[in-house]
C-alpha cells in the first residue's frame, strides 16, 4: 500500500480497532498508540508497510494523535 492509501484508510482502521470490546469503553485520552499499532501489525500488516520520510510508525502515530486529540503529548 502507498502512504496515501493508508492515510485514506486510517479512519476506518481506527474505527475498527475502537469497536473491539477491550477498547470500546476506553476514554479517548487513555488510548495508547502502542496498543493500536500492535493490533494493526497483526490484523492489517500491509498498513504498516509504506514508504515515508519519517517512517510508517511515526506517520501512523501522528495520525493517531490527531484523530484521538492527543497531539498535545508531542
């Protein structure tokens, strides 16, 4: 997948992860990128393999922080 493809899919991937029983009741500010990334690595490994200057993990973390309103942590 390309970075642009993953970026377009990101909201759906995040929503699928948020729908999991173990995550669905977690407050947005308590979500952990490492948990999301682990799930993504096992459930959608193609989504973590794209070319990026910063690196796929860093891009994904930035998108995660923006989507979960945690950008203040950076």
